[in-house]
C-alpha cells in the first residue's frame, strides 16, 4: 500500500461538502476542548471507526498513522478533519491504477507498452497536483511514463495473469478489530501456492530485513488465508521506481506480532489515547496548525524544541561531513609529503 488506491486511499479525507467552508470551519474549531468525533460531519463519506459489531475498524494505513502519531490519527479518523492529497500520493495512486488494469484481464497475453501507458492516462489522478505549475505536473506524468516503460521491460517476458488484483478483504481479529484493505496482486504458481505482491512508489528500495518486518505484508498474509484458505508462500514489495522486487518467504514474517500490534492499536483507540507525538514528519502533517505540540506563535513549547533538535541534527550532519573531508585532505597531503621526502 502503500500509497495506494485501497482502503487507505478511500479513507483519505475527501473534499468537504460544498455547504461547508473547510477553512472557516477549521478556524472555528477548538479542537482541544471538543470531544473526539465532534466534527465528523466534515467527512461524511469516511468509514466509521467502529463497525456494527463494536469492533474497531482499522486498515494498515490507519494503524501506521496511529503508530506514527496518535493525535494525527485522531484528527484524520476520529474527528475526520479533511486532509490535503499531495503529489506523491496521487503519483502512487496513478501507478497503482495503471498496474491494476495491466493485470486485470481475461486473456493471458501481455499488454503492449503503449497499452500500459494508456492505462496510466486513464488512471491519472490529478487531485494532488492542483497547486503545482503545469510544467511540474507534466514532469510527474513523464516520470510515471518512464517508470511504467521500465516496468514493462522487466516483466513482459514473464507476464502471467494473477489469481487476483486489488483483492478486497475484511479481516476480523479476535472480536476486537476488523482490518480492511485490498492486496495489490496475488499470484498463483504452478504448484498452487499463493504469492503476494505490493507495489511501492518510493524511490529507495528497502532492505530485506525491513521488508520482512513489514506490518502491511503480515496483514496481507493473514488476509490471504482468510480469503483463499491458505497462507501465501511468499510476500513481496515491488519497488517500481527503481525496478527492484524484494521477496520474503512466509516463514520470515511475524504473523503473531502483527495480530498483537492490531489488538494493541484497537485497544489504544478504544481507550481514546491520542497524545501528540512530534516527529520528523510533522512538517508535512496536514494538522500541524491545530496541533497542541506546535503552538501557533512558534516561540515556545514542544514544537519549537523539536524544530531546534532537527536544526541541530542537520548542523551536526554538515559538520561531521566537513570534518571527514578535512581529515581525508590532511591524510592525502601527509602521504604526498612522505612520498616527497622518500624521493
Ligand atoms: S504535527 Fe506532528 S505531533 Fe502534531 S498531529 Fe501532526 S504528526 Fe502529530
């Protein structure tokens, strides 16, 4: 998922209803004093947090959001304050849409590269690019075309139809939670074993050990058993931008740990534990302006302290790099002098 057109994308807060001015509404909100859910009408289309059986309704992106910052989770999924789709989310959604069409076919012949680019055209999600100049929007589109051309080159020779694309699941966990989502692709090999593939549009490939710790893949493996009656033999993250797929056998995935994380998150949400956790992603958080960790005058409090720590870290990184360059220069000069002396 990723930055995916899946439950998480569906759960991204859509535009506010036309009768509400979101900016005006946000100005009026005294978010800290109001009980959670007070402003739920701002996003009527968002699935409720509790289902008809009283289970906490989660998805990988909801759990990830909670683990990243419980307060951000509250703003997005309890208060349902609208967020702003960014260019990278829309880029990922578009690539996912094109790849879904690429595999969602009746005939097992591989679509041509032109067809794949046509799927991209059809799937292009412009919502996150609205604030960018046209030239930058075009840069994103051309980049997506390049990524898909390379993808086609990589897979055309081994193309086969998958068992399913965008398989929707609702996975119950111990009557406490239900995790919903969709799996990008499930392949079935000649021995009847399932293989899960999730597309990522990050630039950087994750190390295998990190992929093995992926909560998202563990959830998909449990969902596969729920949907198809068997755990997958392997789970993979396909980093489509650099064109590298990392595959991990199911034995290396911590399924019990994933179940526990889901239960812990559900319990914390049920207990309304939503403290802010300032982190390196605060600068990109849609709710920073209303977050108590970032006082509006910016002159005191936790937010200012975090900014200072980040500035100091950046300065330290620059200093260390400069020190290493100087040390290397001194070593080089010392060696040259020693050579001169020897001659
Ligand atoms: S600004 Fe930071 S601390 Fe505040 S809600 Fe967003 S991520 Fe959490």
